C-alpha cells in the first residue's frame, strides 16, 4: 500500500495518476477536503481509500494496525501559501506533521519521500543544497528548512530511504484550487481569456520590466522524479527539483501569447508589500540530482506551456 499525503492537491494528485500508470491502485490518499473543489483531482484517479488528514495523523500517532500495510509514503501535504503568516498553523502543518510521518517510517524502515521547497533559499543568487545558501524570507520557507535540518541532524540514526525534494516553480494541470498560489502560466491564461492582456510586474530588484526570472518545471517532470526515487531505495538526501534553466516572466507571457495567437503584455507597479519577500530570481543547481543518476531530459518551457494550455483550454 502506497500513501500519498496531499493526494487531492496539485503535485500529490499527479503522483497518484503516475502511480496508476504503473499499475498501482493500492493507494491511500490523505488530504483535507475542506476546500471541496479539490475532489476534481481525485475523480480520474484510482485509489483504494481516503483519509482526512486529522484522522490519518491519529492513526499514525497510535500506530494503528491499518498502517501496517504501508510500503512507502509520498508526503506532499503541506500549507504552501507563501503569504501565510500564522506561524503556529504553518509549523504544525509543515513541521510537526512531517516529523510524525518521518518517525513512523523510521520505526518501520519505510521509504519517505517528501516535498521541500526552493523557498528555503530566499533571496539568493546561488541555489545549492548547502546551509550557507539557505536564508528563507517567510515562515513557509522556514518551516521547510527546519524539517530539512531535522533530517540532517538525525542522519546517523536513519536506516531507510529518506528523500527531500526542493521544488522550484512547478506548473501544470491540477493546480486551479491553489488560486493565488497557482502558477503564473495559469493566471496568464485566465487573464488573456478574460481581458486579452497579461499583467506583469514592472522592473524591480535590479530587473527590467517583466524580466524577473524563475526556474519553472513542468509537473510531469516532478512526478517522474518522485517515482524514480521510489525505484532507487538506496538513494537518500535532499535535492533541488528544477530544470536549471531560469526563464523570465516576459518569456512565459510570450509563450502563452504564442499559444493563443493573440494578447498583449501590460506592466503594473511592483507591490510595496512584496519588496522584502519576493524571489526575483531562482535557478536550481541540479548537479546533485544528476550526479546520482537521474538523467531524464526536462520538459522545455514552450513544450510544457503548450501541453498545459492544451488541457486548460480544451473545453
């Protein structure tokens, strides 16, 4: 039995779909469906059972016998809202919950593959899996870094596979429920359909208008990496998950306009509220990921955007 926390969410839902393609349907999804719209990410997937997050945490804490069949946990469930400043809520969801699952897996020597984030790096020029480059600028990034460091601190006591994946800017089908936290590709598509134009930030942080850059990675690549680690039980560690090729927001907007064959870019003032907490540049250093043998080519921005927009606009 495979457990996917956050399995009704964006990346978690796509991991479930990827497992289905491998013939696995003995999947337990754990999530919080307070936002009932997330059910849409489950409809097309085949699963064995569903547990509310609170119920599942209790089962894990009590070492309920129903957990004895677990083979691996993909832990994708977290609060990923970078503008959330309720520290107690964030730390319980992203840190305490993760530790509970980790210690269950350590006790049973089970693989534990979890979602970390590029937010641990904050405003930076180098993005390498090393403490000297880790300077989070919000409580979300700090909660992720704290758990990464917890793993590092108990490394000598670990006898099973533990993998942390630092996701950069993931985009793709299944993210609509994230609303403001959905990718810029999703928002550009909606803006163009609704108004005929795309909104980009004016110059900031030393960048010209729309030239802020991020490392965008297609969700299919993220799923591929997760499933690859499941089949590499002897490999553990914390790894950047990006393409290593940053793209400007202008480039992303141009790709969306090219797909629609219409539209224009409009530049809006950069919000004062974001000036101290905005990553104007990210670029995953993927040397560590490549050095352990993951050699699959990443989806190009144009191919990923075209595939995504094909799905978003097919109706």
